[in-house]
């Protein structure tokens, strides 16, 4: 399900694309209380053991597994991959958590800065303004090859205003922070003394100990995905029409929430079109820093609330997709890991 788009879209879409979505507008303009269509604004997380050495994180024992899947070409071939044990956030990083980071450091996200014209000389003036890519639900579409019918670059869209300047995260502190880029996520992780997961680490955590390729191809009941005909109708049968607060669905066997659905999640791996190119580092090798990363796109994992059976089907542990490093999107977040001794 590959699509070609014009360069003016700032690759919108190499990372955002291929994914079907849902209008983000009505999920972010609400005041505290109930969200769109009476949706909850927070969900209670199970209490962790008092003895847990890293609050808000779960231990992932090391192991060997078959990385990948067989639905789309970029997920193949399956690769036997070894991963050492690590700690990972129970949930996606939330607006509340990211707010504490910004308050402590005065950090300014990429979406809040002017676009570097030397890096993107082909862009029109409006797309050089600070902003991010936002899904806008169309009333009708003319085929599915032109995703600019529903994805738009919105000046003023950023983590505090994920749907554009007229929207707000007020009352949405428990929701995943979105419209963040690789640079933003790395800055947050460094502040916490952590890092971002590699593709293999993320997928192993999502598998929760399942070593064989996870052929989990059916749309999951316990995940925030799209129900209905993309991109014009979503029934919200899973309880949410847009992003959900973290922890509203059952965790996997390791106690990790929303590894599938809700928001796509950034990894450190440079994008490559499949798992077989020998000139690339092994999937579980962690880059040592920005200079070592190479390439302009990263692997993102897990699908999002935008994934539907008729257009995406990436609500699987083995799914993967490219995302431009410097482009925030209204369905893209992250979680962090910590390399430390196990419990």
C-alpha cells in the first residue's frame, strides 16, 4: 500500500502516510470534564509495586525472537534477533510529563520553530512556518492515492495545540504528547537519563515474550484503533474517536499499555525498506548519537488510533513505517527505555 506524493508536502507523509486517520480537531478543543462524544479524559493505571526501582517503567527480560511480520513488504523477511533486558515506560509519554520537562528546561520543540529553508528549499512559504501535520476528516474523497485530502500541514500546530492554534491540551494531561519529532523525544529522554528504544527493543516489548513472529493480524479489541470506513466514518466502538488517555485498554503480558494503537511511537532506527539490507546495522544495535544515526527518516512502531482494516492494518507488533525526523504529526508520540539491572 505505497503512495507517491508531491515534494511540496514536505514528505508529510512519508511517516504519516500510509496510515488512515481520524479527525483530530474534535479531540483537542475540549475543557476539563468529558471529551468528544463523552470520552474519558483519564484512565486509572494499576498501582506498581512499591519496591519497583524505576517508577512508571516495566522490566523487559532479554530474549531472542523473530523480528517482523508478513503483511507488508517492509516488514519482511523475518529476522532472528537477540535483545538484552531493559526497562521501558508503561505508557506513552503524556502531555503532563512532557510539560514538566519543558517547564524545567525551557525546551522549544521543532514544531514551534521556523522550518530551515536550506534543508527544505522546495517548500512554499506557509509550510516554512512553525507547525505540524494534522489529520482533518474530509466529507468525501476522490480515491485514496492523494492523502493530502485528509493530511494537512497546519501552521501553529504543536504539542500544546495538536490540532492547530485554536485547539488545546487543557484537561488532556493524561493523553500522549504528540506532534513531537525525533529531536524532541531524544531531548526528553536525555533529561530523564534514558533513551529511545530501537525497533527491535520496541517490538520485543510489544511481543511480551512471544518469540515466534506475532501474526496478530486481526484488528485488536483492546486497542485504540479506527472502526468504520476510513477516512470518512468512525463509529468509535472502542470508546474513543481520537487519541485516548494512556492506560485505557488492557496491558500486554508485561504490563505495558497502548503498545498497539493510540499513537505511533518513535524508535532510533534509521528507516530502511525491509529487514534484509546487509549494509545496515543489525536492528537491535543502538546508535551512539545523532551523528551516528544517518538518514532523514526513522522507524515508527505500533500503529495508532488512525489505523483501519481497509487502509492501514498496522495495529500489529511487527508493523513498521517511516517518519521524517523533523516533522511532527498529530498521531505520533513516544516512550523511553532505561538500560539498567533488572529487578
